[in-house]
């Protein structure tokens, strides 16, 4: 499971930075702390499927782009 969390985090950070979106922007969209977004990007948090769907929506991408 740890591997999938790391992969999700790397994909999220890559797409987010390419689109010029800050962790704060995503945190406000999801109504969570910026630290939580940082933990996801660093593979330290294991978000639910619902949260992954919201993450994808917040950066205007498909879920599979985050988990591939």
C-alpha cells in the first residue's frame, strides 16, 4: 500500500506544479489543511477514494492520472 501512496503523491505533485496550482489552492478546495496535502504528496497519508476523486477534480484531471 505504501508504494501506491508514494505514486499517488508524486503524480499529484507533478500535475499540480505543471498547472501552477499551489497546495493551498487544493487544501481550500477540499477544505483540509495544507499539511494534509503535503502528507499526501510525500506518501505519508493514505487518502480515501472520495478524497482522491476530489483531488483530481481540484487539479482538473482524471483519477487515473493520479493513480497510474
